[in-house]
């Protein structure tokens, strides 16, 4: 508690996942989240997670959870830990996901504006590859995640719609060939920019994100029943309404900076032989 605000930051997820999986963290990663490691230890009884699903919906703010709690029921019911987190500045997608997966501040990883260069900074994906693990990214072509983590010797699956991404993610979970699967859905973000954060269109996409995460978790619980697992609903930044009712983000304000992640662990079950 010395001096620090005590708030967790999205930059702490990379080292947390690395520790949960029993690998060395990315080189510039901030320290892991103690609560997450404690929970992992308790549920997995000291073992390391062998399978990880990280679902990355775009622009899901903490205030949305407070305001539209019922929409989050499918996520809440599949989570044993909810952690309020601060995003990083500027609170835009490539900056935030770069911090989430390098574990580093924007000044360290170098993406400090809305640009999508290939990251040279060490990422969680690189850390996994060094240990012989197989990560996969499933996302929409052209989005931030589809660009900034390129040029690694890993599997990338790019589609034009979130539906196609989620269908592929489900298939990958069932094929059981990857240690970590990262899935990105930008449909709430798109609807909130085009209409408004609390408009019917955006809230429908928020509900879709919650339902799609629930379906992926249910799929993973079955397909990965024999493995120790870590599952996470992990948005990048929040959003706020601007003049005309449209949505935006990128500022250093609570609506944009405060988010919440939902996590769960599943302990492996011995298969009945
Ligand atoms: Zn975003």
C-alpha cells in the first residue's frame, strides 16, 4: 500500500497470466495482480494453468457494469473474481492492448497515439513462444490486435465479423491445439461510436459480448475439462457520451479510464476411464 493508489492497471495482466501459466513474464511487464495469483493458487491448488482464454471486448467501461448490471449476468455468473482496473493513456485501443499484452506503460512499448505499428517490445505471446507454448489470436481484420502483434511465429485468424471470430474461437477451443487463445470483439465500440454508449444499438452489442463470452466459456469448460484453465473477460478502456449523443474515448477521465475485468479458474477433472 506504500504510496501507490492501490488500483490495479491493465498493464498488470501480462505478468499475471505468465505467472498463472508458470512462464517468465514479458521483459518490460509490470508486476502481476496479487488477488489473481492468490485465486489461482487456491483454485488450481498450486498447479499452473494449461489452457487460457482471454476475451477482449472493446470499450466496456466500469460505469456500464454499474449502470447495466443485468446485461453482465452471463459474465458475472461465469466469474469468481471481478477486478476494477485502470486503463492507460491515451485510452485508445492500440495503446491499451499494447499495454495489456506487453505489460508495459505506453512510454515503454512506444504506441502512444492511435497508430498500429508492429510492436517490437516483448509481449505475452513472445513469452509463451519462448517456452514452447502455442498462442493464437482470433480477431477482425484491420483492428488493432490484428496489426500490433504481427510477425510472431504464432497462429493468427482474421475475419470480417465478430460472429466469424467467435465461431472460429469455439472451433479452436474444441480442437485443443493452443495453450492460450486471445479473442477480440469490437462490436460494442463500433456501435457506441456510431450511435451512443447507452443507445439501443450499443446496448444490444454489449449484451452480445456478454452472451458470446458466456458461450465461449461454456465451450472451454467442456473441451478443456481435463486441464487447469484460466478464463478472462478483459476489455481495454471505457467510453463516454459526447455532444450529439455519440460515443468517444481517449481522455484521462473516469468514464474512459475505469474498466472491470472478470476472471475465473477451472481446476482439471480426471477423465473417467
Ligand atoms: Zn478499444
